[in-house]
């Protein structure tokens, strides 16, 4: 399990750092928003860092149940690549994310999909959807609930 998790994390990082910025260079629009769920949030995180390093920005970024540590040192760089809102939607009772993240990392789970991101920036909004979204074994998909999406 841990080996597979590390492999998937590496792919998400590479996709975010290399593929997404290349793709965005080909898009003529200026008002681009990135939205990522679970490992897709990890792709978004690394894409934002890469965009910041190259002087590019996006309008907004939304993390839904993100499988990325909320206390990583790269959050300021990621946040600076967002002109508008950086939104973190988390579910305190997301058991799927908690256990998969914990087993893959081999340490207590602290991803941004379970707790707020602590970043001193005005454009960050943390949204706790625990009380809005369905509880239960499938709550990792609760971010699709219309009441959650309307808050983003």
C-alpha cells in the first residue's frame, strides 16, 4: 500500500509541476480556475507552485478533500499563484481520506481535506462541509453535494 501511494503521489506531483502549466500555456483564457478533489488537489497544489515559480497565475483554486499536507511549507508559493480565492473544502469526518492518507504516509493523517489550511493570506477561505455533507463510509464523495459546491 505505501509503495503504491508513493508512486501515485509522485505522478500527481509530476502532473502538477509539468503537465498542467504546459496545458495552461495553450489556453487563451485569462480567467482560469483550478479545481481538484483528493489527489487532484495534490495536482493543483503542485501546479500552483510551478505557476508561481514561472510568474504565471490563475484566477481561483479550489481544493475538495485534498490529499496534501495542510502544513507544507509550499503553501505560501501556491497561494501567491492565485489572483482571486484559494478555497479549501474539508470534511472533518472523511474516513476514506483519513485512512488511506495515514496508511500511505505511515504517520497520523493531517491532510487539508480533513482540517483547515493555516496560511496567513487574505485570499484563503476554509470551508468545513462536515455538517452539510452526508456522513458515512462514502463521505469522501460528499464534496459533490450541491450545498457544498454552492459555498465555493
